[in-house]
């Protein structure tokens, strides 16, 4: 996949927000199911949650975005700023794309757009 412009990444994030919200919910359900004794069910429900999580994560990856972390959920969109390779960075809890970091710095170099 190619690079995202800021507007392309913002549009893709808007389309992905329901998917990302479902990942967060299912991640919590799977964690609860994994320890057992959950009113959500047992092993079959855990396996179903894991399968759905895999499907949702694949949906994110197919867009060209990079799913970097599951807890907290972190999604990067490859881009460029002033000719420098960057990742437009979305972190769980954000409702918009407001951050970026250079690819060589990683999350610690995160700056506001």
C-alpha cells in the first residue's frame, strides 16, 4: 500500500472507528473470558471473540494502516511531512487523527499535527 495524505488518513480513520471500537470491546470480553467464570460464557465464546478480533484486525491492516498495539490500541498511517517519512498516529481514546511521529523515532517522538 502507498502513503496516506492527512485527509486520506482522516477519512480512513472515520470509516475504521466502528471497527476500532469493536476491537476495544472484544478485547475486554476476551480478557474476561480467558480467566474463566465469566457470565459472558466459556471456551467457545472465548474462541469466537478471538476469531472476530482476528477478522477485525485484518480489516484494519487491509486499509494500509499499521496496527501497532492491541492494548492500548494503536494504529499508524504511513505518510510524509515535508519529505520526511512519518506515521500519522491514532491512539485508543482519540476520536480524530491529531498526532504524528517520525518513523525513526517511534511513539516517544509523537507530536501534534
